[in-house]
C-alpha cells in the first residue's frame, strides 16, 4: 500500500498493530474503520493538514470523525482528545474519551478492566526510537575479531561496558533545590551556581532530558572552596562521586586516552572508564569529570596532554574519541567537564578559548564567619567521628571569632583551628562526668545541654545486637 504522507503511513502501522480492521482510501486520504464487534460506531480518520476539506467527505449519522496530527495526537473533529483504550477482558483496543474510572467500560463486553495506551492523546512511539550507541557495533566486532593481544579479555570487558542502552544523567526539581542550597553554602560561587542553573533549565528541551554543561574553569586562590564545590556538585548531579583527575602530578597522556595493549601495565583511559555501565546504570553518555590544577600543565613538558583537551572539548571531534587501549572510537561528546586552577597563567590560550572562565574571589571575613565556618564544622564533626551530643550543634559567635583569629581567616587552616580551640575549651561536666568542648562561657552559664547537638537515628532497620541470642547448639552443651 502506498500512502500520501509519512503521517498516514505511520497511522496505518499503528492501526495494524492494534489489530483494527481498517480500509484506506487513497483518493480521499482517509482511514475508515467500520462498525464491528469491537467498535460501537464507524470511525473516519483524516490527516489534519492544510488543504484537506472535511466537507467533501461523505458522512452518515453513525460516523465518528477523528483527525491525526503531525505530532501523533489523535483528536475528535471538534478538538477533544481521543484515548486509545484496551480491555483486559475481551483483549481488544477501541477509541473513547477520558472518563472517570468507575464509569469506564468496554463497548463490546461491558468489562471494566480498562487500560489506556497513554496518558495523553499522543500515540506512544509515534516518532520512533533511534538506536544510539557509544561505539559502533560493526567496528567493535571487527576489532575483537582481529585482536591478537594478551589483553583481549580485558579489551572485551571494556567494550561490553560501553555497549547496551545508553543512560543519561537528568535534571529534576530535587537536584535543582540542592544546587540552590549549594550556592548558599558557597557564597563566593553564586555566579557559577546561576550559570549552572541556567544551563540545566535547557535540559527539559533535550530529547533525553539530559544534563549538558559547557566546559568551564573555576580560577581562584587556595582555600576559596573551588575543589570542594565541584566535589559536592558532582555528588548532586551524579548521585555519586565524579571522576577527579589531578593534572599536577605529571600525568601521562595514556592515563586519559588509554595505553597501547602491547605494554604489560596498559589499561583503558579514564575518559571511557567514566562512561562504563555498572549496577546502577547502563553506559553513561554524560558523566561529570573534574580536572584539577589545570594551570600545572605546561606546553613544553606535557604537550600530549594539551592536545587531548583540544579533542575532548570540541563536540564534533569528541564524537569519535579514540581510546588507544580498546583501539576504537567512542562517542564522548556528552561528557561534562569542570576544571579548577589557581591562576590562568601557563594555561594555553587554545584551551581557555574552549572554556567558560569564572574568577572565584576569596571569602570575606563575614562570609567565613556567617556561612563557611559552619560547613567546616559539620565536616570536622564527621571526619573526626565526634560524639555530637557533647559538642555544640552550632558554634557560637564567640567560638567562631576564636577559630578565625587562630587561623587568621585562612580557610585552609580552619580545620586545625577548630581542633586547637577544641583542645582549649575541653572540660569535664560536673553532673555527668563526661568531657565536653567548644561551648562558650555564656553557653556554659545557661546550660550547655540546651546547645548541644543530636545524634541522628540510623535509617537502617533495627536489629538485635550481635550475640544477644546464643546459637542453639550452645544451649545443648549447657544442658549436658
């Protein structure tokens, strides 16, 4: 059968799949579904397009006129939405309006076990699903057929981890709220947060709703919070730690692009490794990679590293990123890159031209006291596994002043300063006999228990303590 348009061809495929007895009249470009055992009336479906004249159709009083739109929406002639319904009792599809569940029944068998094909008038899968893959299957098969390396097993595993249905990191309202909260904890990063939020808004218009950020670099002095900010950002977007690559340790290029499998210590590069599927997701198209200390690369010494960036930071070339270990091109165009650096000096201009640059100012004294030190204190409690019910829930203004005086407003020394003030304020509570610390004299006077922290109850299910109930065989020995 030849159809005038793709819309008509697609509709014919849908009706055939739904097993509806339909006739297509090419001269009039209409589909006619006659009244039968599964339909209570005749249906005439036409394509809603310019030039089509409905008044030229012959309609009797039992005909029901529907129109199919270019986007796959099926509507009544007056514009009301059509639902494709399925009866679980008689196993037939039919057309109807969306009505209350208790009033919905099959026109054939009066059954009430009704299922809708979709929650809207648009026919699901109307545009089809393009098969996407990070690697070309034919190239991969050819590579494995000709592989004579001792590392064939490892190469095969790498290829398998890049094959299958692609997964995407997507945006949702919960992540958006967490990023806004992240900006509050890092007051000197507000410009970066605004940029990220603006970029993420466009994800709703992408085909897979995936997160996509233009590569950017955070430039600021030590202690401005850029590295910890990127770490927390990765946890929000990926819901796990993002891959961090330190460029300050004379990193060889093969660490990123993979090593020649002829060498014993060679393995896949970190770029494709960040995309491997695991128990949580399939091959990942858009992971986040953090390159730290970008200013530590030097063109004369690490020229090969520099050329890697020219490849991965351009989407056109990144679509065929070549990993030396698996000897295959991989679509790495969706990876999100974030760089951090102390200065723009020594960073090649061709790399900077490919990045959005953010100059991160140092924290002011007010920012350190009002916001930043609270974050450091929470991490200090966690990292040192402290008993929070014997320490303040929130540090007092007086204790904060002592800490900042001790570290001279240097964020890098705040942890050490907290430990120092902890030691100075350590004392024994006369009533409980327990050691307490970091309370101000005012808090001691008013009653330190009013200001102490609370331990959180675990979300894990409660269980009896181990060895509370003795194994049965021990009881047998006791009886003898």
